[in-house]
């Protein structure tokens, strides 16, 4: 029996995507071998590769000015690779700090070149409970780029209105909320997202890059680290993580069958409203630290009156068939990750458990 999976990443995958992989695992389309065993230069895998790009382009409405890249190393590698490519000598980049991951990206950029904090909402105790307002941004109009993290898995905050950065290229780590709703790709010069939350398994990172932006990237770094290299070679410069890309294809096909990103957004907002509604009804027991306008629809964090009750909550939820509810080790508490594969019915089951838990322990 499958559990209800609220893990923050690697996260649950849609059951139809997994069932399709199961059915094709040993014999992919009558070829007598698994898709994992096919050459990345062969026509069988190439069709999967290009279909994945096509599905993502269709679902997001990616314009001709941009292209899809499949990369490795996760978002953590991109924290270094972004400044390696775009932080030319004599230039500086702006960073908007809203949590642990944007802090890590800023730290890596400082190892490569000049980077500055253009905004930070860190509290004295190093927690984050909101994203910055537009009037709090101190942007350099001559910056090489502005970097942001759109959703913050640890602290449960999310940007719901994109920052206005003028003509400066906007670079975004969207690892934990990519594809949760429709978006205007043209607003961004470079988007990157680890697949293991909303799009597929761990092992592949999806980037959506503006072609002219990556073409201007530095040429004095090794070829394998240049985004332009991967762009020029349709992400086949070296062997890509073929099975991870195949599973992303399955997930994207499921999204399309579900009705696309518009339907996903409705579903995701309903899940968030159900969960935050329960928290707010019992505000004296479930304490949400995030300011309402910055609440994440992907990672819902809250505290209970005591650490002992939090441990009991996690243990009893696990007995009830719900996994992954323990908060990040750095902050504690409870974290419910309600990525795309989590259904409305899954969240209703959790809310029912929460109502009963507060009745017995409140």
C-alpha cells in the first residue's frame, strides 16, 4: 500500500507516471531493452528527449527566445555555475536573500566575483518569515543579473509577485515551485529547477534559458560548465541522465492530460487553502510563522505548542499512512510539502488528521 508522501524532495511522483515507467521498464516500445539501456545518441532515446522538451515548451508557452536545457549537479551546482557563466570581470551581481538556498547561492557567487545583497528579510535569529517588498529592493541598474529563489522550502515562503528589476537579467532558482502554475517565461533570462519536487526524480535539473543571455556567457571557463555548450548541443554534449529525463517526460504527459498548468494551479491553490484554513482555525495550537502574503503553496510550515507534541504528531501521522512531515533539521517543527503530485484528497486526509489531533491534544 502506497503512503501519502509529503516529503520535501525527492518528493512523490504521480502514480500514472510511475505506472507507465513500470510497464515500459524491461522493454521500451518493443526494443527488447529498457530506456535506461538505450544509447543517448540513438533514435529511441532521442525521441523521448525531444518529446520532453516539446511538452515543457507547450505547457509553459516557452517563446522562441528561450530554450530548454537538461543539466546535472542540481541547484547547488548552479549556485556556482551561474556566476561562473555570467559574472564577467569588472561586473557585479545582485542577490535577493529570502532563505537558506538564496544565501548559499550568494556565498558561491562571492567566491567567483563581485556580488552584493540587494535585499534581505532575515530576522536577527536568521529566520525568514516573508519575502521583500518592491520598495525594499536596492538594485544596481548596471548589475550583470539579479538572482532570486522563488520558493523557500525550509522557511515556507514564496514570491507571489515577481520583483521589478528593469532591464537587468532576472535569474531564478525555481527548484521547489517550478510548474506549480502558469508563468511568463519571458520575464526571466535564466530559470533553473531541480526536478525532484514537481517534475521528476533526482538526478536532472531543468533550465529555461534565454538564448542571447547564455550566448553572452564567459568563454574562459571549461566547456562543460558553459551553458552555451549545452544549448548548442541540445543538452547532448555529454551523456545526460536519460532515465531521469524519461521520467520527467512521463510527469509532463500527466500534467498535460490533467489539463495543463491552469488546472494544476487550481488544484494547488485548493490544497493550500484547505491546509492553511485548518491552521488558522486552530491558531492557538498550530502556529504558522510565515506572514500571510508570503505563505508558500508548496511548503507549509507550522509549529505545535511543544517539541514533544510535534514528535507525537509526526509519529501518529506516519501510523496513519502519511510520510515526510518532520520539519527541516535546521528549524524543526512540521513541514508539509504539497507539490503537484499531492492530490486534494491527500490534503483532506491530512486536515482530517490535524482536526482530530488538536481535539485530542489541544
